[in-house]
């Protein structure tokens, strides 16, 4: 028996994410649909992981990381370089730290690691 989250939950989260990106990045209709598919796949992976591995936080973190990096890579292919740069900036602001893992290229200058004593 495989536990899976309701489609309505996955669709709601994916649609909210997509609408937010559409408004903030000025996605065209084709980009919006591609991004919706990418977001839905990532949300589904994370939600299934949450149900399946709620007793194993390390395994769940791995699922979230994998879903996030494959989503990022797929989104990079859909957005223009300008849109992707804006998306990355917003993402970094939201997370509080830059996340450049899974993105080819170098970290922005001055955005090195945060000392662990802070």
C-alpha cells in the first residue's frame, strides 16, 4: 500500500507556486504551462516523501534536495537568463542564504559561506 497525497493538495501548492512565479517573473503563457508541470512534479515528489519518510528526516531531506535541484535545473531551461537571475535572487532572499548547488557556474562574488558560529 503506497501512501500518496491528494491530487488537490499537490495541484493547489503547484498552482500557487506557478502563479507567484508568473507574477514576479512575467512568464508568458508557454513558460507558465511548462513551469506549472515542473512545479507539480517537484511538489508531488516532496509531498510523497513527506508521507513516506516522516519518521526519517534525513531521508526526507534527501528527497527535498533532489526534488529542488531537478526543479531548479528544469526551470532554468524554461526561463530567460534575466528571469532566472531574478528568480535566483528572490529564492536567495526567501531562504536567507544563496543556494547555488546544482546550478552550473560560480557563486556570485561576496556570497561565500556563512561562518557556523553565527
